[in-house]
């Protein structure tokens, strides 16, 4: 069975965008591949974090993965920082990566643009990501299009290392979901709904209360037409709500359009809120049972043990090949 590995940064609370664009892809693949899913928390400290909040969020994120359908019997679930070998491999890879290629990473350029003091870790972040992937002989890496360049860097580093020191790493392939629509911010529907956005009004978090969901959807930015039609360019707000409704009702945008063709925006928004609330209810229920359970710790302990053993073997091989150890 081919191995697939992915991670969602705990840079904020998970949103319906994380569910629709990220987690649900992994749920779809979990029968087809041997699947590793982890919390890349060490990536998150490349930008300032409140330590207490980050610490608590890590476990919440894992509980939400599982509540959203990531099956612990089919996936190896772990926390990056609980396996020290990620950072060890990242160091060796950094010594085999070039300033030029790292400087070309568009995400780095964007994120560092307005920073006065740029953390070095923000610059080397893609190399830590390469370590995450190469440590476990990963075949496929499902990621959003924004991360494709990072997976390509991991491929380049792996190939270079193999050529220099002999076959060591599997060269991974990015897996970019074709069909997932981008879920937009409700207040600013030309911008992606992101968990790290400061203004929370445009974001629906998986754990938002029913009341909050109703309010956020009721105040979503629309247009002055007052007819429900999918037109991403001219009616981005309504189109986004159509996509969200279709996902939660497990139907197509065309069918939803037809269904609401005589509705006004107020009624339509009310129905979208209902669909989201109903769709998230079982996730919240499962989350509540898990978050303080021993089961969650057991899943994470087992994940840690398994990946530590795999990573230890790999890092020893790598250290030997580059000439480290006695
Ligand atoms: P951050 O705010 O930290 O940049 P994010 O919320 O934008 O994070 P990521 O953690 O970068 O999301 O994304 C994880 C996965 O979820 C990726 O595969 C990404 O494409 C997908 N994803 C995240 N947000 C959305 C969204 N709004 N619509 C569709 N897919 C999304
Ligand atoms: N950089 C990714 C998260 C991430 C990741 C990984 C994804 C870190 N390491 C390894 C896939 C494989 C992000 O910000 N979405």
C-alpha cells in the first residue's frame, strides 16, 4: 500500500474551510492509502504564538480530525513536536539545501514581506516540511496548491541527497485535490477563509455555537441583486454560500441554485445556517466525547511510538551516510 502523509498547522481553530478543503480529502483517501496525519506544531512557531493557546489548540485539532472522520484505526495520528527526529533530519537537509532555492519560496516571500525581524525559522520552514515528508518514505502528500512548491523542494532535496550519498529517501509526489472549491471568507468573499485570519466574523469554526453560526451567516457579505445564482466573479458571497450549502447537504451547486431560485437572500441565508448547524452537530458531539478522554491520549501515544521507531531508523541511516557518529 502506498503511503500518504499530510498535516494541518495549528495556526488557529479549524474552520469549515479546513474541513471541506483539507480534512475531508484525507477522509476520502484513508481506505486507499496507508495514511499518516500529524499536527505540524513546530511549523506554527515560525510566527509568534501564545504558548498556552497553542498548547491547548494542538489537542483540540487532533480531536477535531477524528471527529471529522479521520479514523484512528486507519491512520497514524501524531504530533510533530513529540518526535524529536523531525528537527534532527531538518538540520541535515538544511546542510544539503541551497539559499537560492529556499529564497524562491513564494510563501516565505509573502509572509516575510511586512516583517521587521524575520525569524530564520520562517525561512527554513520548507526544509522542516521536507524532513516531515522524507522521514517516513512518503509516496504522496495531499496539500493545497499553495504548498505544492514546498513538496517540490522536498523532491529536489531528496533527489540531491540520494545522488550524493546513495539511495536513502523516497521522492514524494504532491497530490493536489482537483475538485475542492475554495471556501471564501464570509465578510470578504474574494479572500480564502483562513484559520489564522484576525477578523473572526467571516470565519465559521467547527466548534462555533449555533447562535454564532447563524449570526455570521446572516451578516455574510452578498450583493444588491437579491437572487440566488452561482457567479463566482460577480456574486462571490452568494456563490460561496451556495458551495457551503451544497457540501453540507451532499448535493450539487446546480441543484441548490434550482431549489432557491425564488428565495430572497434572508431566507437563503437562514437555510444555509441550518445546513451548517446540522452538518456540524455530529462533529461537535464526537469532539466533546473525545477531547478529555483517555482514548485521545492513547491514540496519540500509539502514534508517537510508531513514528518514533520509523524515524529513529531513518535518522540513523542518514547520520551514518553523511559521516556522523563515532
Ligand atoms: P493558515 O491560516 O494557517 O494559512 P489555512 O486555514 O489557510 O491556514 P491551511 O492549514 O494552509 O489552511 O490548509 C490546510 C488544508 O486545508 C490545505 O489543503 C488547504 O488547501 C485546505 N484549506 C484551508 N482553508 C481552505 C478553504 N478556505 N477552502 C478550501 N480549502 C481550504
Ligand atoms: N506547511 C503545511 C503544513 C505541513 C505539511 C507538512 C503538509 C507541514 N509539514 C508535511 C504536508 C506534509 C501548511 O502550512 N499547510
